[in-house]
């Protein structure tokens, strides 16, 4: 499968004249697509590298690149993962923008919600043309990049140092030239995107080598998580802004089997959301 090594995902280029670099099998014929338009073909060298420079300079904005491997008949047999990158606008540049294809699915925001009780994270969901590049901008700066899924869906978690206010504006752009501005003003009420916490470590069926293991998991960002041992809450911890949480048991586990779990301690979720139980075993010699 061919791949793109430059530009990297989320890269910001200062010049529209870029050389794309990637990898593949020696002798493989590759075709480069930019914003779903063919811009060049080349052959992978004996060093497993290919280089292609589009004839036209790239217009400022967000772009989506992918590369395909071709068989001798010219048919596509494999494709790389798409890469979204941005070309910064130069004050002295007067290059006209390249024509963009017509969106197959208009850009739209389908839901807006706070991701935590402190309202420092904002969850934005929407629709766009499948496989197009989607970016979120705040204060004129791009802060998140994503590719629309095959059904056109996309989602961003936007984090701020201060709680989001209604006057804050979030701009969504696509690699097809679409733009949409929305206020950071979700409907009144609790977070709408709720999910049960996960206990990632230890794993179900693990035989422990310590009576005070370190528990690691995921939960709603900034939510309060209750840690349960054999059905009893032994601690409450707060997930960080990325949703990760950790706790090392203070009370040693009893010899034999124990059941570990986590639950969301949140007044917005009734009943409380619980993780799947994890059964671990402590050997008698410990």
C-alpha cells in the first residue's frame, strides 16, 4: 500500500509550491490526487520512495491529498490514508484559487453540546462530502482537522482554557471551499453525548502480581468517576480533558477473585453509567 510522508497530517505549508513525498514498493506506479482531482503520476524508486510536484501551485486553504497504486492496466489496486494539510495565505500572493469540485453533500452542523460540566470542551458534529477534509477554526486559527467519513459524518472535540461563551464563534471549513460559522451556544441542558466509562487496565481474566494494582481507564472528559472493587466504591477520581483517568488502589485486594469496575458520578446521568466488570485473580502467595 502506498503512503504519503510529506506533507504530514495537519501540516501547515507556507508556500503553495510543494513536492509530495511518499513510500511504496519499488517499481510501483502511483497516482497523486489532490482534493479528489488527479494531479500527477510517478514510479516508486529502488529506495521505496516517490516524489511528485503538481504543476499548479496550491491555493491557500485546507487541502486533502491521497495517493493510489496502479496495476499495468492503469486500474487502482490500493490507496493510502488521506492526509489533510493547510497552505497558509501569503500577503504578497496573487495566485488565483484552483477550481474546486462541487460538494456532493453540503456542509452542515447537526449537533452542538458541551463535553463537560465546566463547559470547557465543546462537541461539534456535522455532515460534509464523504472523504473531504474538514477543519475547525477559532479566532482565525485552525485548531482541529478531520476527514469526513464514508457517510459524510464528522466530529470535533474543541477544548478551551476558559468556559465557552455564547459569543464565541466556531468556523467550520472543508477542502471543497465551504465555510460555516456557528456560535458556541449549545441548547440549554446537560451534555448530550454521554457514554459509559471504560476500564482499560487490568484486563478481564488477568492474574495480578500485586495486591494494589494501578487502574487505568477512559470516561467523559472532566467527569467524576467512581472506582468500584467487588461492588463497593473505594475512590472517586476526575477524568482529565482527554477523558483519561487513573487510580492506584490503597486497600490491598483479597486473595482470589475480585471484580473491578467504574461508574460515572454525574447528576446528569440517571441511572449511573457503569463500565463492564473486569474479573481479576490474585494468587494465594501474594
